[in-house]
C-alpha cells in the first residue's frame, strides 16, 4: 500500500478475532503524563520529573484511589532505563510496588515518545532493541505478579510519526518521512508484542492512538475531500498492527487486541489551517460517532478511551461531554470498557518549544514555591466526576477485591 491507502471495510481480510473483554473496575481510570522525547530544541523532556510524579508517587496514586480509580496508566521511560541494551528494572519495581500498596493495576506504557539516544527509529536495530527491553520488563513483572499484565507498547504511533518524522518536532527530526516512520513504529510495536507474548502468553495489549476529524475551512469547501483523506490516515497504524494490509510488517488481529482511543479538544481542526475547532463549533463531530466508527471498523476488539481531558475552565464541560457521549455509545452497544482521564495531575506544555507553563490540566493543579511543587485539588472537576461516576450506575460504585494471583502478589 502507498501512503494514501488504508484498508477498507469491504476488502478481503482475515475475519475479526474475538478478544476476551477487559474489565476496568468502576469504569473510570486515570493516568500521569510521562512523555520523555527530545524536543525541537534538543532538550530531553521528562514530564515525570517536571511534575515531580516520581517524588509524589504515593500521594498521586492515593488521590486516584480516593476517586475510585483502581487502574492507572504509568510510563516507563525507555530512554532512562536502557543503557546500551542493559535495562535497569528499578523504576518498574518502584511503580509496581506503589500500585500494589494502593490496590491498583497498571497499564504500562513502554515507549512514550522517548527512546535511547544511541538508537535511530528508522533503523532495524531500533525494533530489535525495543523487543529485548519489552521482554525484560514483561519477564520481571511476570516473576512478581504472574501472567496477564497490560501493556501499551508504542504510545500514539500516528502522532509520533507525524511529530518526529513529518514536521520535525521531536527527535529524530524527520521532515516528510512521517509515513515511513509510522511503518517503522508499527513494526517496533509488533516485535515488542511478540517478545512480550513469548514470556507472558496472557498479556493484553492496549494499542493507543488518537481519533481525529479534519474539516474543510468555511471559505475553502474545495478542501473537503482532502480533509476526509487526511482524517482517514488515523486508521493506518491500527490496520498495520492488525494485519489489514502491510503484510510485510507482520501484524495480526490478536496483536491489535484492545483499541485505545485518545481524544482531546485539539483532535478536530480545519484542514491546512492549524489550531482546533472551538468546543462549541457545530462542525465538531460527536464523540459517540467517532467511537462508533472505531467499533465498526474493528469488530470484536474491546475499546478503551485511554486519554481524554481538557484545560482551564473547559475541564468540567469537557468531562461532562465525554461522560454523556460515552454513556450514549455504551447504550448503543459499542464495547467500551473504560475511560481514562489524563493527566490527573497538572502538567507543563509538553510539545511546544516556547517558554513552558502550567496548563491547569487535570484533577489537581500545581502550586510552586521556591522550586518545590505541591498539588491543589481542582474542586469543580472532583465534584463533576463524582456526579458522572454515579450516573454510570451501580457498577461504578463497586470497590475491587484485594489483588489476586495473576494481578499483584509478592513472591512466596
């Protein structure tokens, strides 16, 4: 397939594989920003350090647990644990032990934009080294907690391919090579998942990418077809992983597994104009329709909303909108297993190269005094979340059982 093609619903392909449901107790869960890319200025970002999530790990997890969130997304910074192929498993143990203390389960992000600086994602050695790293992490977690751990191998391969291969925002600063990098990242995810399955046959994969919708500018309706074509590129990475075309990459339906959908305000925009459609722009496509298209395209695959949230005064309206749209989607039979609000704790602007600032994003705002940070609950969103959680029904109020074998257990 060339860069303008993507699999269609009516073409010949393997029949859909039915994956077991994935259960998120309480339906809602949360995550913490963990990006670690080299930015446009060549500066290594470390959002865990910038938000001091490493320092406040127990406090942050306790806050999520108080909200009823017993599943969390946490990232392992590949660039900081892999030195020439030797993996330091210590940071994994730190997060795992904290989650155990708070009765929480982790969805492990293995590559969240950052990678070791001695690697080039356009080279074959990149995928090979990732597979060794992924297998090392999986082997360690299985030794502690048994099989059936949850992983996101490569977070947002479509966005990363655009940022790092098309427009040069992130290392390796490619220009006009986004499609090539997307295939390389898909191959990296595939060999990583195969390596994990070799040591944990019951592992589940949450393959995360954004959903988006581009529209023609009001004064340029002739761009409608081009905007629709660009929107269609959102399916390519999932199709690659699932073996729908691109057979040389080795994708298979069982590797696609859980579809992880990221959705933010910035996910709908005017084609070629940049920016994003305002929250109340009538051209915005309802989220329930976008989820329905995902479900129709990938039947048999559970769906998680793996990142969503907004900033400033839009936090509460956005949460209410997401909850309403997801309830409607679930009522229509779309197999959504949970929604992750992300990030739970405020973050700095993470991908721009201008002066960084706190975005007032999430359930806790950041206060800074003499270089020391503290968290301040943003009460309106806590109150709105409690109300929406109640609306999901009695299942959202069920507290999980203590961790069982196959989830978390100490070595005998």
